[in-house]
């Protein structure tokens, strides 16, 4: 299966519902246009490290639903980019592309107590502890669109 970007979300302010879009402008070393983290207004904006964009595997949602019996929509995990067909942990430390945008995988983005409380799903912390997604730094400006391919930038090979 090809690695793809299958959903895109942003939230204009901390704690507000994630808004789905078909495409969004990625701003280098900043975040997604209109997103709370691009403006430094996210819940974790004051914490050290880049918070440009977060990615999450759709497969982790399916696994969590099977594990917990809960119905979890990808927008509820409050990550920006939902992927399919790629193990995101493999992108930590790597440079990769989503469509025309180059990114660098930074570190894991596990679920937090804030998210578990917001969703009223205490088992979320355990259920997504090893699959909560990753943070990535945006290296160039461009438009991300649903359906964009995800590929390793160095080798030019598909993930």
C-alpha cells in the first residue's frame, strides 16, 4: 500500500474542536496556517521543542477502537495530519515529504492527560501510549492536500 495523507485538521485556538479541511498551507518552521500552534496559542506551545505539526496513523485509531471498545474519530486525537500506510515512528529523525512539503520527524507525540480528560476516555493514555503520533518540523512552505503521497526525502523512495 502507498503511504498517503488521508485527513487534515486544524484548531484555531487551544481546546476548540478540530476543523477538517481538504488542503492547508504549511508554513516553514511555524505550523499550519490558521492552527493554534502556528500562532503560539496551543496548549503545549510554551513547552520546549518545535510544535509545527503533528501526525497520527489511522491504523492506531482502528487498533485503539478494537482495544477499548470505544468509538474514536481521528479528529478527536487532536493531531493535524492523519496518515495511512506508514509507521510514523520510523520517520523520527528522518526528512520526508508529504506532497510538495518537506518535513523532519522530531519526536513521539503521546496522548496526554489533557486529551484523555477532554475526551472523557481515561484508557486513552494506555491505549495510545506507543502510537500517539509524532511531532514534525515543516522545512518549506507549500500546500498539503488530502491524497498527497508520503515519501522519504533522502532516498526518494516511498515509505
